[in-house]
C-alpha cells in the first residue's frame, strides 16, 4: 500500500491545501473565488520492507515573490487566459489586471518531503 506523505510526515489532516485561492492570488486570478481549497499535489511512498518512509513534509512556494511584479511587459509576454469554467468575472478580471502585484511561483503550492 502507498502512504500519503502529508499524513505520515507530520502534516495536519485539515491542512496541506496545494490549491488555495483564498491565499494565493495567482490561483484566485486563474480560477476565481468559487474554486475550493484542495490537496491537488501529493507525494506517495511505498516500501515493501519499510526501508523508505516519510518523516517530514511541508508546503513550498507559499509566499509571493515581491521582487517580481506583474507589469505591462509581463502581460504582453505571458498573457493570462480566462478560466475554463464560469466564475465571478468582475473579481477575476480585477485579479488578472492588478498591476504591480507581486507574482507567485505558481497557481498552486508544492510539497517537499
């Protein structure tokens, strides 16, 4: 059987959301306010004799990069496309065009174990 590193490595069961539009403004811009927080990313470990096991896990990429800000040149080079599903378009448009906002490493967080 596979073991979920978030649960065996000390992560709180009610935490560990790798997609969280309530905290990650890039996720909010891409998916809108109606997207729920979820654990999209997981690290699974399987070891026949227990040799491999997860002893520590943490979320990474949970902070914006204030030294990198979205500006007109960035928007021309990498345009943000609208979300695939219907969301609050006014709030989504505001989030996508917010100039000078710090960028995030990704629309979702990563895991390090």
